[in-house]
C-alpha cells in the first residue's frame, strides 16, 4: 500500500544532501523503538516517513508499505537492468531502559555518534542512504533497491514481507554492524521449551508429592554431555560449532508445596545447514532420562525457529566487497556474524546476501550505544565503490 506522506520530519540541509553523519543523526533523533519489545515503543512509522521523504526527493521510485498495523517498510528503486543490488537495513531498535546516554539526542563526541540505534543499525541505514544518494547523483549502472524494513528486533515481519515480493536481484548487502568486516554467514536459532509434570502435595508428604523442578534439574544436568557432542561435530569454517544455553526456568508455587510443573526454556544456535530437526537431540536426551527415571514426565516443544545464512566466501559478492575495501585503504576481513540477522530471508528468497556495515556488534543494544563517524564514512565509500560509483 502506498500513500502520500510529508517530507522528512527531522531533516536538515546536510541530511537532505546525503551527508552520512547528518543522516545518521537524523535517524537517531527519530525514535523507532519496537513496540513488541518495549511497551509504548513508537514503532517505525515516523522513521519510515523520514526515509521515504529523502529517497523520493532524490528521485527513487519509493513505496511505503504497511506490513502490519502501524509497522512500515520503505522500498525504493532506481535504474534498470543488471546488476540489481539490494541495500537493506532495519528501521526498528530495541528499548531504552537503562541507557546511560540520551537515547534520541545523537550526541557527537570525539568521533563517535551516540544514541539508541546508532550502531544497530541506524548507522548502517545512513550508509545505505548516503550510497543511494550518490547513486542518484552520479547515475549508477544497473538497478539499486533500498529496502528498509520493520520489526527485525522481534519477528522480522518487515523482511518476511519484502522477501515474499522482492524484486529480482543478484546480490544484497545487509548493513548490520560488522566493524567493516564482510560477513557472509550467520547462525540460526531454535527456541524450545521442556515442560515437566509432577504432583502437587504438602511438603511433609514425600509419599504423595512428585517434584517437577527436580526432574527439570535432572534434565539440565543430563544435557551437559550435549555441549561436548556439539563441540566435536564438524565446525563451520566461519561460525565454529553449534551451541545452546538455558533461559528462564519456572516452576513451583510455594516452599511448602511439591511443584506440580516446571518449564525450562532453551536456545540452540544452529549452523546454516541445520534446521528444526536440531531439536531431536534434546528429545533424545529427554527420552534417555525418562528411561532411567520412570517418574520423569516431560515433553519438549519448538517455539520458534530462524534459519542460518551462508554465502560462500568465494562468491563474487564477497570478492567485490573485499576489493572495494582494499581500494579504500582498508584491510579486508571475512568473518562470521555472531548474531542472527535478516540476511537469512534474502538468501531463502534466492538473493545472495552478506552483512557489511559500520559499528561493532559489541556496541549493539548497549547502555551507551555509539558508532564511529569514520566507519560511517568508510562504509559509504566502500559501497559506492562496490556499485561502480568511485574509481
């Protein structure tokens, strides 16, 4: 759905002219906290209007798409023919509780721009927008598609919607914070819940009570061997081994009552070749435990799965980004992305996608979140060179 919207809300002349630091600061000053993460979060509408206005002003065929009530994507296209390149970034951020810097003031000090989203990933969005401005100004060859998406920090509604109707493209750069490394692979994840049933009884009646929390503890201990098993499997060359850890453990009603139920949440980080069947390891261990302890009554369910992503380090997309980095005087690095990002959905849609952008993932979501101004500039220059806009 397209609709008429005003031009930028918090813009200035430098941002309108595609200056990358000014773009980043305007983006930071436009709150876009994901409402599924923080109650009262503003969502993406204001920042979608802001970026829509810039891209439309620069001459892009621009569409504002409501992917869910109040949740917005911006998709902008310019040029024709090959190569067709997608520059992607997400518009939402995590919440601001506990921040030690003003979240929406975009303070600039000693070469750093501070504020919520500066690193994850309004810095990357600014670099993509600045590159888009250069493409429009210099008449780049091929087709450039700028896809700014909603809800990456929660359920990726925006990227899923874009991937379902994505224009045909040969390559994509997801401008997540990589510290200017090229990252062609990232892990997926699997969220599971193990539920145990006991029998509630007074604490003085061990003959009647069955302790569901104790059985959950036995299961947690039993899974210790799986850590080693995963470590011994063939690693991914960029991502290493798969892993898992425990989240919330909930059970029991009162100290004097045998707990009737207990739930254990588990996250399994998967390698790109793994899928939901990774849950079978956890079901196997549960079955082995129940075979030895007949009173154990448990089941394991899969709550959420997100796939990993893998582009060969030999792919032309990776090589061309490395060449662009070298040409800009940067030492090219190819590494694995530690976090899950939307690149997986682009790859599943048949568009090879790698991560490359300013900022370090260590600063993402942090209390004093910041991005280096220098990296904003370098990221823009590298992507311009990648698109043939610099020589």
